C-alpha cells in the first residue's frame, strides 16, 4: 500500500507543477482578462445609493409595484391652462371684444361703418359660444340644486351666493352680461336712429349699467316727444 500511495502523491505533485504555469499563462492573456472583466459584476453600480438620473428613474419600475415590471409613463398629458387662468382670460378678452362696438356707437353713431358693424351678428355668436364653454366648465351636480333650492323650485339667495363663489361661474355670468348688454345697447342705438333721438349717453350707460341705460333712453324719448309736440 505504501508504494501505491507514494506513486499517487508523486503524480499529483507533478500535475500541479505542470498546471500552475499553464494557469498563470492563461491569466496573462488579454482575451482572458477581457472575459473576466465582462463577467465580473460592477461594484460601483451595485453600491450606488444616490438618486438615479431622470432617464433611469423614468425607466425603472415604481417602488411597491411588484410583478408589473412597468414604470410610470414618461410623458403625462397636462392641461395648457388652469381653470382660474381660463376664467381670467375669458373675462378679459370678452370685455375687450365688445368695446369697439360701444366706441363706434358713441363716437360716430351716424357713420356708415358704425351702422354696418352694429348690424353684424358675429359678437353675439362669439360670446354665445364662449358662454356655453364656460358654463360647461363650471357646471357641477349641485348647480341645479343651488339654483332651485326652495320647495317652490325657485332660486334662493344663499344658494346663488355659494354658486358664484367659483371663478368660472363668475366669468360665465360676466360673459352673459356682456352679450345681453351689447344687444340692449344695439336696440337703443337703432331706436335712436329711427326716431332721431340722441343715444350716446344711453348707450354708454348700457355698457356697465344696462337697466339704467334703458331707463335713460326711455326718459330721453319721452322728453324728445314732449319737446316736439310743444313746437
């Protein structure tokens, strides 16, 4: 048994001496070093503890979303304007849109351009479409309940006050007033041309105080008729 054991040990030691240089030689080859570099895990990537870059953060799945393998969408649709900005823009541009018509009726009431411009239906169509859009944006399930709050299905002041707490509702009401006031001012202007009555002061009042402007036109018409009969 001893000769066999010594022969085995001798063979093992000789194979070790032969394989050791071969292993060292393989380790020194560039191909072997490149292969080991590819197979070796990157410690820098594994030990990174800071926030990921935006492009990697978008592509990575959200924390807590297990099993989905899908992160949030890279682009989310966003409204161009907020409701407050829409209400403010509608308020401003609606007011600016009606000013040329009042200016023509007050400054040059007898000019041909004023008569042609006032006859146009374009401002009422534009204001009507804008009002419908704002009404759609401001409409809520509680709108009808606020408008017809009483047991007789009539509006009540507290409900209307709560409804007008919204900027969008106020903007829609303002566009409503602009359209109705301009229409009333045009009627006053046409009646003045028909009866040869001064309407500049009445049309001016219709811009902000429409009922007062109509009342002023009626009083002017009555006084003009009385003066005509006296002469």
